[in-house]
C-alpha cells in the first residue's frame, strides 16, 4: 500500500491562504505601541483632572478658612457695645464683603475647573490627532 502524504495543519493552510491572498502581516509590536500611547495619553489626562480636583479642594479649604476668620472678626465686632446704627452698618459691611468674596471665589473656582478640564481634554485631543496621523501614515505606506 502506498504511503499517503501528511495533510497540512490548519494553521499552515490558513497561513498559505493568507499568502495567496497577499494579506498584510500583522505587526503586533506596532499595535502594542499604539495602545501604549493611548494609555499614556489617558494617564496624562487623568493626572490633569486629578490636579484640577486637588486645586479645587485647596481653594475650597482656603475659602473656608477665610470665611471663618471673617465671621470671627465680625462676631467680635458686634459684641462690643455701641449704638444700633453702627451695628447695622457693620452687619451691612460684613454682608457686602461676604457677597463680594463669594462672587470672587466662585469665579476663581470656575477658572480652576475650566483650566483643568481644558488641559485634560487637550491631552486626549492631541492623542486622537496623533492616532489619526498614524493611521494615515500606515495607509500611505501600503499604497
């Protein structure tokens, strides 16, 4: 009886099929490098957001200390005997300063949040631009 030739393995047949169709080879290192860059951009974005949150918390802490200091001063000023008109004037001045400080602080908080989110988003935007350019370059190389 004649010996039959051994059949090819499935992987060999698939590889031959790919060669016959002239399918491009998969560059695993390029894929890993691409995703590593994506993860690095995501990490930078998260750090920018965390930095902004930390700045917001520090600003809130500073605002609270300032408000407590002003309240303490106002209460001490109101305890001293004086005429009622003067006390009302001090209360009005305290209310005015408190309102102005609240507006100023709200503006500063909004600016910190805006800057933080802009920085975080710009990191991701830049990575998207780079990624699109990498895709274009890859496509151009294949032409």
